[in-house]
C-alpha cells in the first residue's frame, strides 16, 4: 500500500490541521494526542512520509527515536510519571489507525490503559499540557 498524503498527520505536518505542538526539528514533530489514553499522551512523528516504521529511511528512523527519547524524558518530568510507555503500531492488523508512522509516549502503566478516551480532549487542556511538557524539554 502506498503512502496517502491526505492522512491526518500529513495534514498536521502541512499545517492544515491544528495540533498542540511540544517539539519540532528538521526531521520530527511531537504533539498532544487528541484522544489520550492517559493525561500527557504525546505523539512523535517523522516528517518523512512513511506508513509504518518499516518504510522509514535510516536517517529518519535515527532522528525519530532520538526525538522519542527527548520527548519521553520531558513527558516523564512534566507529568511526574514513574513510568512511560512507548508504543508503536504497524498496520491495521496491529491496531494502527493513522497511516503515518508514529510513536505513542504515554505516562503511566500499560496495565492501567483502557481504550482511547472516547471524546476529544478540550483544546485548552491540551494547550496547557503541551506548555508543561515544553518547559521540561532539554
Ligand atoms: P494509532 O491507533 O496507533 O494509529 O494512533 C493514532 C493516534 O492518533 C490515536 O491515539 C488518536 O487519538 C490520535 N489522533 C487522531 N487524530 C488526531 C489529531 N488530529 N490530533 C492528535 N492526535 C490525533
């Protein structure tokens, strides 16, 4: 299956859809998940168009995991979390719903996670959380 440039994260990358950004560099973007599985749930994506982790170039992959590490440290600090789950799904069969590769950075324990929150989080709440995480970025 080829990459669909109309997927929601491609639109976020192009600035066509708003997101609550916590980090950006030449290769990556991180923003708040709109239907979080826990407070502070953040997504980290590459700018390179790729559906799954297995489609990514070596360079994009290297920068992506480094961004996940940096964002993970900031989320941990900002949310005062003892644990951080880093999760990454590839393919519909694995539960992937957005066809642009992404890492989930979720504070808490995987044993406490339920489904995604059924409703979108309030934009104001996400903006506050994004600010908190930004302040903890090194
Ligand atoms: P996955 O199920 O692994 O493909 O994860 C996709 C994630 O994207 C889910 O956690 C959704 O809540 C999240 N999501 C979908 N649309 C948006 C959006 N517009 N802004 C932020 N997060 C989104």
